[in-house]
């Protein structure tokens, strides 16, 4: 359980770092370049993002969280399970229900107002960032060696 706690917490922080880079660096840079330049770059980013490094971090952390949640609940420790639920819902759930549909719309050329698209994408991305940070904090606070 301790190894899963460390892997889940570290994975959540790694994924949070990716999301933070987008919220604090990439999206503001897009706003400075304008939609004509930003939209094609974001389309390219979305293609590159769906590769092993990010997908392993994102869904590998989800798998660790799922395993940890089950073990924690079986052993009567709801704290780690709660932290994992935050990741599974706030990170993976928001990714699937919020960011991916926006990415798909952009890829299909259905976005007519990139600034509005980027604002919506950024809000969902910030939710994911906060969920990842909350996951790491809860797991740190409920770590078996604490």
C-alpha cells in the first residue's frame, strides 16, 4: 500500500505539473499570438499529447489510484481512497468529459471562436490541476508512514 501511495501521489504531482504548464504558460502564450496561430499549434499539441509519456502518467496514475483505493477500503482506511477518488473524478473524469470533447471539436474544425474555446479548456484544465494537487495532499496526509 505504501508503494501505491507514493506512486499515486508522485504521479498526481507529475500530471499537475503538465496541467500547470498549460494553465500558466501555454494558454497565456496562445492569447498573445492570436487564434490564427494558436489553434493549429493546439491541434498539434493534442496529437502529440496522446502518446506514451503523457498517457502513461495520466492513466498509470489512475490505475495506481484505483488499486490503492480498493486496498485502502478493504483495510478500513478511507483517507487514501478519498484522495484517489479526487484524482479519478477530478482529473480523469474531467479529462474525458471536459477537455477531450473540446479537443475533438478543435480537431474537427468546429471551433469558430478560439478565445472562447481556450477559456473553457483552461477552466477544465484548472479543475484537473487542482484535483491533482488535492490528490497529492490527501495522499501525503494519509500516508501509512505518517
